[in-house]
C-alpha cells in the first residue's frame, strides 16, 4: 500500500469520526486475572440500564489489570468511562499509569509480570512486544469490530500484517495553545503562516518584560523525557518537506544526519532554542529539559508565556475551572506549515489496546473498549479526547478543541502523518531520539552529534 494513500485514508476515517471498584492493588502487573465466574460462563441476560452490557457479562468478580502512560487528571476520566461497564458486569478494571511506561512495560513482559492489557501509544513499541511472543491476538468480538476503524488505523495496530491491538484514541498534535484574552489585550492576532508566527514571536519578545517570553515548553516525562521535542522536529520536517521525505525519514532512507533533517533541526533551534523567546515563566532554554510537559503551558494562565506547541490531549492538563474556548482563558490554533506550499500538514498520534492474557474476562474488556459504546462514554467524560472509532456519535463532540481537532484530522486534503518517533523502531523513536532531544535541549549537545547518536541506534534496532 502506498503510504500517501494510507495517510489520506486515516484523515478521512477520523471524520467518520482509579478504577470504579477501588481498593485494588496499585501494581501494573497482573498475570492471569482473578475471576469468580470462570471462563466458560454463558453471558447473563442483564436487564434495565445494564442490558447493553449483556454481551460482556458472565465474569462477575474478575479483576483485569491495565497499564499505560496516561496519568491523572486524564486517567481520572479514563476510569469514569468504564464505570457503568464495571457496575453492570462486575468486572473491575484496575488501571495503573506510569511516566516510565515505555521502559517499564518491556521489563514487566520479559520478567513474566505483564499486565493483562496495556495501552500502547507507539506502533514501534507494539512491534517490540509482539516479538517477545507474549502478545495475544484479539478475540473474535474485537476482530468483528474492525469495521469501526479505517484500514490505516488497523494497520498501525498490526505487525507484519497480523492484527494485534485495537485502536483507541486519535489525537491532533499540530496545535499551538495561547490565551485569547492576552492576544486581544495586546493587539496580537493568530498567525496563519510560519512567517507570521515568527514575526509574532519577535513582537511578543519586544513587548514582554521580566520572565515573560513568547514561548514555553517542557519535555520532562520520566523515562519518556524528550518526546515533546520529537514532535517539534516532526512538525517542522512535515511542514517543510511534506509527506515523502517524512516517510523516508521514518524508514531511515533519510537519516537524521542528512541535510533535510539537519535543516529542520536548525529551524527548531531558531524557534524553541532562541533565548529571547523561551522558556516563558520558567527559565532559560535548558529549563525546557527539566520542565514536565504537564506543567509546560501553565505560565500562559499568568501571562508569562505567549504560546505552547502541544497536542490536543494537553487540554486535560489545564487546571479545573479553566475555560477552553475561542473567548476563554486558553484556546489553540493550527500550527502553520514552514513551507506554505505544503498543504495543511497535520501530525497525529494514537493509542492501541494490547493484550497479554486471553482470559475471557480480559477479552470481554477488549471487546468493550473496541466498541462505539465505550468510545461514546469516553468522549462524554473526557474533553480533549477524540476516538479513532468511526462509529462514535459525532454529536458528542461538543468540546471546542475536540471539534478543532476533528476538523483537521478529517480534512481529506491535509498532508496527514502519524507521529514519526512512535512509528520508528522502539530503540530509535522512543529510545535514542528521546534521549537525544534531552541532550540537545538540556546540555547543549550539537544537532550534528545528536543526529549521529540517533542514526547509530538504527544499526541495533
């Protein structure tokens, strides 16, 4: 399949776009889930408002462990999303989030302590887990739901053509967060071109005083530290060269040390390593490496930062009571293309539900999480979250960021690509590149040396 067609299909497909029974162990591992119902029970005929959950019944008393990188407050809405499922089926989903997920999961799997389910955001990490032989193929009920996703999304949950992990979420990464009130009060307008955004940054810098700067950022994220900076580089590569160079970069036909990527890294440095422009409300350029991605945008609320480049899911990080709207405390605009000839470059990401157990209770949870009914439930309790499931009730997207994300993810004319570092082999994209970004921002390592180290990781990937 040609990748260009594959990614346009993704965009079109999106258009069709603490556990409830707490008191359980907080561990992320789990092996075989505990179940008082056993695996061979015939699903009960549930009644009343529980009737829609009859297909998942028959395993009351089971506990299914789930491990992921989603942390509070976003994980709070995740737990709320399956509250009715737990109440009606009696299956407790014991979710544990970790900011060291990407390094913890291989340790758990290789040590025989795998969770029953994992929410994996990187196709590269999924392939690494499949190679261990520990990943279970999805049950028939999940496979039967394949019509709920575009073929391209299903391909990201597949390894060597075999389907392993159902798509869960789709997120829009090409956003810039800002304060509409601050813009209005200072006569700033939302930029629609890269040149306009650079001029706006310069104008802001000239007007701001003290610790205030045009941009803020944070790439600290436990053992996943560095990932936000990979997004910045990916946005620039896609917005400068378009889809073909981006695809060749993912496959390493274009190396990090090649002129295209080195030029893109210079563009990133001129933008987010400019000492006159960053790190608003926090410190100097190096402070980006030690600022958590969750806290990175908070200076916007104190008018200490003008803008933050971060994905749609960052909405969950704004404090309770923050109005997210075009006339609110914060909102977002589409990151412009570096080269205006590139048609609407859009970078997206997603998550995939992966099983390490084929116990019937685990499969019941898998089937539920692949259903439009669960996706509808998650949308209702999780602003800033867009489903990869095509069969969701589109009227449920009432949050303005969800609507903005769906607009661009749904644009069939956009130059859409999945997150590059997530798609590269795990040793590269979520290994050497993450480390390289921390070195680049935190210790001033040169772009050439960072590229050399990342390229070397391909040899052992």
